C-alpha cells in the first residue's frame, strides 16, 4: 500500500506503537456549528426536562425495565404489550438504516447524545478552563504547578458534577422523578442499591466524556462499523471535493494547483483527528466542523465555498444527481410495512382489553336448584396506571351471573384471569345453544360487548 493510502492501516487516534493519540481539536465556529449549537440546546432541554413532564399525574416518558412499566410520550405500555415496543424499536432501526443509506452519519453529528454532550457541553467547558488546542497541549506538557493543578482539578470536578447530573437523569427515566427524589431525601443505607446505581452510571458517564471521548464512536459504537455496508457512492456524506481541490498547493499567481491550499485547518478542528481529504473513514461522525473550517479559508482566499461539503462520491466524481437505488426502495418498503403494522396494532389498542370464552372441554352442569350452569373464563388486561373495578353484565333477563371468588378489581398495568358462572333455569332453556351478549363495564362505562353461547341440554 502506498504512503497516501497508509491511513487505512490504522485509526487516527492510535500511533505506530499502539498508544493512544490524544485529540486536541481547535475551537469550532461557523454556520453549521451555530445550527448544531441551537439544536443541541433544544435536545439537552428535552433530555433533562422530559422526566419532570407529567400527563394525568404520570411521567411523560418512563422506561422501567426492572418493573416492566413503559410510558412513551404519554402512552402507557404494559408488559403484555411488549411486542409493540419491539415493533417500534425495529422500525426505528430500519429508519436509521434507510436514513444512513441516503444521508450517511447525519444522526451521529447532529443528534447523537455522545456527540451532543462531548462537543456542546464538555468540550466547551474545556475551552473555557484550559483554552484552545494550543493552550491545552502546552498545559498538558507543563510541569505540575499551582495553576495546572487548579485548572485540572476544577475541570474534572465540573465534569464529574455534570456526569452525576446525567446519571441521576438517566435513573429518573427508569424510576421516575418522584421516586428518585424520595430516594435522594432518605439516608443512603435505606436505598443502597439505588445509590450504587447512580454512582456507577455517573462514573461511567464521567469516564466516557472525560477520558474515553471519541473512542466511544470509533471503537465501541457498532453504528460506525456498519458504515461499510450502509453507505454507497450515492450516499450524501461530509466529503472533500478532490476533483476541485487537487493537486494541493499554496496560493500561486497564475494558479496551477487545486483550490485546497493545504492549510490543514480541516484536520485541526476534527474531533476524531482524521483528515477528511483522505475520503470517508469510520472515525468521521459527519459533525461538519471541517466544512465550517474550510469555508472560512475559502472566504479568505476568495474561492467559492463548498470544497468540503455534503455530497456523494458520484456527485463529486461526475456531477450526477441523487439516485433512488434498489436498496433505498427495499428499505422504504420494509419500513412502510413495519409502520403500517405498528399503526394498525396501535389503533386497535384499548386502555382495558377483555376476552371472554366458555371454559374449554366443559359441558353444562346441572345445579341443585333446577338450574343449568356454564363455566366461563375472562381475561382482562389493564393498560393504565390506575386500579379499575370491573363489572360483567348479561343481557338475558332469565340468566344469572356469579363471579367465582371476590369481585373483580383490576390493578394497574396487570393481567387478570378469573372465572364466572352463568345460570339459567332449566324450564327457560328451549334450545341447545342460547346466544348471549356480555358487557364488560368499568367506572360505569361499557368497555366491550362480547357475544357468546350458552350450552344447554339437548331438547328431543
């Protein structure tokens, strides 16, 4: 492999000896960075604010895998509706695959929590305390003195406090803010597991954003590894226009080189330490820092913007327009089918589901009071966060309904099964099968009407 292609032998954050290369990205500025900052403000406000939003006294979002309770945007899902969450998750994954096939890693650069926290929170604090890239390098090389100790300690303390806030927010999404505040206001010994969980999550977030950083995208995240199969020459990515930019060279009069003046500013601002001019690489998260940096240089040298821009390989190579490929069509069809099934099942969903059927394998029973009885099973599913008393009524004036056991009370987010008898006087039975209509009633409201049959003795 020639020297120009040697970058493909290794990732940019590891040197020839296998040691970590710490990345010192230069401060970013520009139109894309401003847009990302504005979007990040809204994303962070939603992330930290959503656990405090309530609808009908319940969290707006709750993802409690421990107790199998889920609320998404006000909609309650019980454990018996886990299939809807699975379908929704698969739909989101297919959407990400489709979106990536068209627009590349736009998600990573604009809305991924790792990028948002790293670039819009922790990196800004680092610039505020330690300065820009050159000052950070100088501080790391400087001997330990009072100034360095103060800056490093202050920075790491702030990092941990933010990580602690993130950890508590993460827990709030699992158990809810009311329960979280209740745990916080009590001694740690009474909720030892909860306190351990908070500090474990806080420590993890601190490690990722303070030490691990871009390695989470390069090494851990599977999404970056999938780019090789998700991207194609028609995918729109952050790309360098090599047709226009090469050969690189300093400004000359008359001009004999490409538009790239080899200033290396696109490399200096990259948070993963790559050279975008080498082409699409797994480390690139499409954060647009190189676009802003290159545009600023193009403005200074009076060249057109867009030497680095959102573009596909084919559009750069032969100026072709975006094409809808068979793969995009296939992903779109799959996504449409998944969404259709999900919407259909969701529209059929009710707060309380009920199913009534005659006990299988059971014939009628003759009772001592000259009545005939049939045994029925009822299955009730409560998809709400409240206990609901249930009544079952029958439309036949000659029929009597008796619940086996105590009255039916349906706890929140639960599945209840019980049995009941329907009794009809023997002299009122004229046919073998008597059609019946049963009503399931909760809080005075008819939830469901179910038609069934009553099995009587044969009439000769």
